[in-house]
């Protein structure tokens, strides 16, 4: 087996990857290590501890894990990711891709255009548009529904940001699934239809087995993005009373508004760990699937 | 397509860099930063810097270019930006800060005493003799002068005379106790006023909750937040304050949602201007900068005829600090020098120039306020009866916040206590939670009284 397919030799190969490794070290590894260090100190944005931070060991971690605000923030984040990414974006994105797959022309282009537009607009612009939509006094939604004074962002903060993020990010899932559905041979679907399969059975037995890897990749990407999403800050600022304070906003509020940089760094590191767990779980699922396919292809009976 | 875009982005980036560079070789650039912006927050102060300070200073200092770096955001956001600027040893040369941030900025090494940065000319400045000791205190930490005060303010209750007439309430109105405020609110509500009383609460309003709500009430209950080395914990006075909040917000005399909204304070201003809020506790800033008929952010054309003002009463007559019948709180902004300035001596010249009698007078021409300088106040304050009232009736009974680094964190704990009461907790629960947070902040129960 040839290990040096390009014929570069060890030295030149190293020279090729070195710039990339240096970039990763400077912008990824070093900040991550620095975060771990800061998380062990009582570093603050202002005051005495800003000039002379002291190492306080695991105090930040114990106080974060014991802080009801952190735990509720964690649950809010799980609900936010589950509601807006897994159910909202992936579900709606697939539904749109499925409905539009056989359509051509104006309708498809119009729908795709609108969905894409919500994805490519800058976050702050979108945030203020939605603020104007959901505002209690003079908001567009209240004017449309005839419910003046209904405080969407105060009475249903989590639901508001879930709907917002679903609207915002569906485009990615829709495009990814559209591309995936192109790979499903129409003959398979036709055969299934002839055999009397209804839509649900077609999806379960024909489509999903074929696009499973796309689904997992999509879920991995959007749940990681959503987990680290800061845009809802523009809508609610984490309020009222922390009822939409998902983890990225929690970190911002304690580290920059409250000035507790050490605690903020500790929580950031916890978020990093949670992200790693997420990513590993998805990657395991993906790899398990690939291995199954490989064994099926190699050891399966001749067709 | 793509190379064109990248080229355009590069051009933009280069142009953006260009504005920060000296305009010609040998010339010096100084920058002023303030949380004010033309057409928005503290508009008149931004206009004054742009149209008076910069041209006048540049005229007397050839080869010096002065730039203004405006902001128009919440004070907490502005403070975060400044801390990050100073932490990375950059930022403007002359910086506008709230007097209460001086302590924590100094402790962090973000600012240095004026004499250390600006040199020996600082102590000989002519203006010191014109600034009263109490006002100088706004820029002093640990006995050292860190900033030049711009002026001071006082808190009162503003009320809408038209709504008061509608509710059959007396005019002029001066409540003598908290109960009389509640009584007026009840009558106003019966007369159909949507929001009778606005006393700031909650964390969204930040320091405005502490300064306009919790602290004036606490002094009215006879207690200061910090005296003789101890912080006030879950004392009876604190429970009285939270009980007053409960009376307002659980009986529909105030709007609890307004306290939670991200832009609640701005909305409360707009609602007062629209005649939806009848009584609102604010500093004279509200009078001169918010409902000011021309330049205000929520202008009221008929301000002088419609809006009345009254001193904030103690819980009951004689129940305030020092046995007072009425109370207030004062603060004020200061300007500091950036210790990392490349031209510290010149920056001091600019700072001193901005606080000269001529500059102060020109600023007050745009907006009358209580400046730091006695010589200027004597000349201009007669022009506005409201500010004369603050200077003569309110400043003698006022109190200041403790100039300690930990104060802003205590302030947040107070805001959280009011937030809890507004969203339905009992005053006792909120006071106990406040005490727990306070112990963590100030290093144990030994530093807490009551």
C-alpha cells in the first residue's frame, strides 16, 4: 500500500500543512487554552481583579454548576436548539424541499427566493425587523391580529425566538435536502408507489435510508450553530428576567455586562465541552452508518 | 464578480483605516469619546463638541486635529465598550464617563490620576477654585482626582398637570409621604390614566433603576446604601422600599411589563410625553434632555405649562436620612484622560479647555443645566426655573453614591431585588435573596448592617 501518493516526501508535506497548523494553533488552540486558564481565575472587566486576577481553582465551575441561572439557561438552550433547529429548521426545510422537488418555474423560484432572503440578511437588520414585528406598542403583528398591547416578547420570549430562528435558518436545511432529494432515483419512488406505498411509507422506506447521511450532517451543523447563536439578543436581550437567556447570551451578560470575565470563561469552556459531546455523538452515528454500509456492500449476497 | 466584491471590501476597509490616521505629517490627532450622538442620545452635547469645541480648539492649536467618536447606546453598553478599549490600551484621549465608574476603572488601572497623566499643569488649573467640593467628589477616588466633573443633577417626581386636573388632584402637588403618592396614583387610575406611576424597576433599566428608584426610596426610608463601612442588607428600610414597589406594581398603579422590556426606559419617556404616564421619578436630565420641546428625545411642546415637579418625600415626614422630610440622589458625569494617550499633555489641554468658563457657557447656551462651575451657574441658572429649583431646593438635601469599586455590583443586586418584586415575589423573599448576593459581593455578613 502506497502511503505517499503525491510523492512529496515528509519534509515537503510538512511544509505544506505547516501554515494551516500555525493558523489553527494561533486562532483555535491558544484561545481555547487561554479560556481554560481564565476560567480558573477571578478575572474581571473592571476593578481590582482586572489588574491582579487571582487563581481561584475550580470555584467558577462549582458556582456556575450550582447557579440556578446557568441550569435554567442550559435548559432554555436545549429547548431552543430542539425547537428551532431540529424541529423547526430541519422539519420545515425538509417539508419545503419535499413539496418543491417536483415543481419548476415561478412558484419554486419565489419560495426559494423568500426563504433564502431571510437567511442572507444581516443579523442586526433581521433582529430589528422582528422587533418591529413583535413589539408590544405599535408592532406589526398586533396590528394584523387586532391584539393591541399583547407583549409577545415578554409573555412568550422562548417561543418568539424559536419561531424567529426557524424563519431565519430554514434556508440551509431546505437547500441541503433539495440537493439530497435529487439523489433519490425517481424509479425507486415510482416502484414504491406502484407497490401501493403511501407518502409516509415512501419517506420512511425509500427516501430516508438514501439521505440519512445528509440528515445527520445537517442536524450536526445546525444544532451546533444554533447552540452558539447570539442573534436572539437583539430581540429580547435574554429577558424578561432571563426567560430567553440561552447560553451564549448568559455568557455575554455575566462576562461583559456583569464584568465577571473569569466566570464567563468557565461557562464558555463548559459550552465547548457540550459542543464536543454533540459533535461526537453525531459523528459516531455517521460512522456507524458508514460501517454498516461497507459491510453490507462487501459481505452481502450477490443481487 | 467575486474579485470585484473583494476589491470593494478592501477599499472600504482602507478608507475606514484612513479616518483614524493623522491628516498630514507632523500633525497630531486627539479623539473625544462620549455617549452622545447628534439627533439621538444627549444630542446637544454632541453638537456642542462638533460645532464649538473642535473648531475653537483647532483654531488655537494649529496642527492639532480633534475627532469626535459618538455613541448613542445604553450606559451599560457604553461602559463595556470603554472597558474593552482601555483594557487593550487604546481608545479616545478624552473620555466621558459616569462618575460612579471612576472607582472600578481606577482600580483596574484603566485610568490614572489627572496629574499623573497630564503633568504638573493639572494642579494649577484655574477651574478647581470654581468647582464646589461635593461636585469635585464625583471625579475623586481614594483621595486622588481622576476626572473633571461636568456638573451634577438631582432627582424629583415629574407629573403631568393635565392628568392631575382630570383626576381632581391639587396643583401644585407636593406629596409629604409615600402614602400620598399611592393615593394620587389610585385617583389617577380611577380617572382613567393608563399608567399612574412610573418608578424604575428591574435589571433592563440598569443604573436608572437604582438611581431613580431604589436609592431615593432607601434614603426616604432613613437608610443609606453604604455608611460607616457597612452596606445595607435586608433591613427594615430595604423591606419598606420593596414593599412600596409591591404596592405600585401589584395594584396596577404601574406597568410591570415596562420594567422588563429591553427598551423600557425609552418607552416610559415616550409614554410620559404622550400623556399616558402621570408621575415619573427622574433626574433633571429628563427635563432638559428628554421632554425638552425642541431637542429632546421625547419632546413635549407644552412642557413648561403641562409638566410639574415635586420633591421626593420620605416614607413619612421626618423619616428620611438625617431626619429629612424630602430626599434626593445626585450623580454626574466626568471627563477623564486616557492614560494610554500618545499626547497626554495636549489631551489635558483639550480637557481643561472643555471645562473652561467660556466652553461651559457655550455648552449651556444649547441646554441649561447645573454645570460644575459656580461662576457659570450664577450667570445662567436663572434662565430655567426648574434647574433653579434643583439647585436651591434639591441639592441641599441630596445624597451621593459610595465611590467604591464594588458599588456597581451591589447596584445590580438591588435591581434584581426590585425585578423580583415587580414579577410577583414578596418583599421579604426579595430582601433575603438580595442579602445572600450582597454577602458574596462585599465579603461576608460582617460588612453588612441591618
